[in-house]
């Protein structure tokens, strides 16, 4: 299978606009997309006690992005 990168992603301005929209907020401050703040779940995964291991919080964070994870 060959990865086909959409033309917009080769254009810096277009790609930046897509990212701004993804990480944007509604007027009430809520995120436009539920998965756009996954890195903040449970305080983030960059804590020394959480480094280099998968936790239940990691599974929950990935689930906000929409993929289906199988055990």
C-alpha cells in the first residue's frame, strides 16, 4: 500500500490552517474536536512516573482520537 499525502499537506499555509482548525475552540471555549486535547488527559503522559509505559490513561487518550484498539 502506498501512502497518498493529500495536496493540501504539501502547502504550508493550507496545512497550518487545518491544524488551527483541529486545535481550535468553539466560542464557549470547548474544543472543536474531542481528540484535540488528548495530551492533557490525566495530566499528560510526560510525567517521569509514566514514561516508557502504557497506562489506562494512554488507552483512554487514544480512544478520543477514534481508532479502535484491540488487546
